C-alpha cells in the first residue's frame, strides 16, 4: 500500500467505490460532525453505491480483487457491508503566515474493530506519532520526510477521521461540544436542504466572497463564472443509467443564459471527436445545458448500454497504447497504475 495509515486502511476501498449495512443515524448524523465554518461538504451514501449491480461487478472484475479479499480477511472490514457513509468537509483556513489554505477532513461512518485496524496501521506505516487532544488520541502519519503528515483519529465506535491537523481537531471540537457544527452555518445549511440527498453522492459548496471574481480576473475564459455564488452537485445510478447534475447558483437571467451558451459551445467542440468515436457523439447527446434566473445547470444521463460502449473503447485504447510501447515503457506504465 502506498499511503497506508488511515487513508490506506480505513479508506482503501474508497478507490473501489464505497459501501453498506443499515445506517446508524443516517447522513445527517455524520454531517453533524463537520465544523460550522465549512464552506462545502461532500457526502457519499456508501450503502447505496455498493449495492448497485454496476459497482458490485466492477469490484469483482477488478484485477486487484484478490487483494481486496485479503484486505477483508486481515482487517475484518468488508467494504460492501461495513462502511455506511463518507462525509467530507472543505474548510478555508489560514496558515501560520496568515495565507489562505484549503483544509479538508473525511469522516468515515463504519463498523470496525479498533484494535485490529490500529494494529494493521502500525504494522504498515513507517512513522506514527501520537498525541492526546480533548481526551482522544490523534495519530500523525508521515509517508516521506519532506511531506506533511496525514492526521487521523478513532472518534467513537462508528466514526473514523482523516485529514490535516487543524481540520481533524476541529471535528473533535464539534464532537466534544466545544464548537458548533455545519448546521449552524446559515448559508451552507440552507444550501444543503436543497441538495439531492437521495443520490449516491452529493455536494453543496458556497464559494468564498470574491473567489469566482478572482478566478475570472485571472482567466478571461472564465469571465462568465464571476457571478456564481454556490454549487450543488449530485451523482447517482438509477434505472440502469448514470446521472450527474451540476448546478451553479447566482447571477441573473441574462448572465446565466450567456454562461449556458458558452458551456454549450464547449460541448459542440467535443463533437470533433465524434467522427472517430461515435460513442463520444452519443455521450455528448446525453449532456443537457440549461439556465434560469438564479442558476445554470448541466445534466448528464448515460444509459448502461452507452456506459458499456465507453468502457470497451477506453479498454481498447489502453491495450493499443500498451501494444505500441517498448517493454521498458510498459513496466513504467504499470508502475504508474499501481500508484
């Protein structure tokens, strides 16, 4: 494992997709651990994700499925049964020098045996430091000497934390009632109420003041984004189709119409690839761009048969690339895949 510790063991399967049993308290109980000053959240209903046929098939057909089975045996954690939710809090903080920095924390709601999991972490990790904060042990794991450590904590019998130091300690402050949670954030909690919380993955994000204007000033091509103030996103698999919706909130009717036209123009540019790959044209046809007085929306609905075509095309391209490589290049490519 490359980055062992909490991310490598507690979240090793997030790369496979994510998991299930029946959920203690639901997504709100996990969100309630995210600090008040979060500007955005991402929530994954792992149960729903892992019970879809497409994810189950992907796991079992993965070339590393044997390692996946070994992981279950070694840790006692079955990602398809024992992980319920993953919630990510995105926080804009300050460095010691006063510069703005993005901080993040991941809360994994799951069934686990702390002693077994901690023993495995200590067995795999090269360097772990421990400290006590608000009565809980916080672990700092450094992968390389020059790298910043990853922090983690076993919050309680069903929640594990991973993130940078400030964000992990901020969640602990919420847990011990020393600080308020995200539901006390008036703007973000109002946005969360409008999110599609039935989806496999959803996100709500309020842009910091002037953030989009700064982006627009630095990149003229992004000028139409200047008036967006928030973002809602969801990703789901339903009725044998993959669905994605991205909604940018803000602006007015004219500005949003202009932005929608710009996005439609980018979609049209993608048509250049459709002649060589017809399935790309099919994919572009599934992308809908629309606007309203208060938002711009991109909606994508990809049926399973098109997903199969796109997967087959991608696999073919990988095989053709590998076939044209020299033996030493193939070795390097495989090394990159393992990372």
